[in-house]
């Protein structure tokens, strides 16, 4: 049996709508990442875009667990001294 390799012309991209109301941020992010890459499909091929399109609604109502909303600090540096 030969190895299957998906061809870009044969890939069918589907649309998913995810309602993020009262869902945990990390779990939604991991599910979205899985579907964007296409790893949930049997025809997944690393070098071909087999992922789907995703629309997230009610993202402002996500749950952020722990003390992340208070303690999380983002730093930005341009790379120049």
C-alpha cells in the first residue's frame, strides 16, 4: 500500500463556527489550532494546506482561568539595544 499525499486541488475546506461563550481560553485555542492545520482529517499532509476556515463568535465572553487576567504581563522589545 502506498503512502497517501493530499494534493492542493483535491482538498475541500469546510467552514466552522465556534461559540466561545463560557468556554476556557486554552481549550478553545487548541481546538481551533487543530482544525486550522487540518490534523483532524484523515487526509492530513504536513506540506499541504488541509485546514478548515473558522469563525469564532462571542470571543469576549471566554473564560480565562486562574489569575491570568491580573498577573499576565506582555513584554515587547524591538531587538535594538
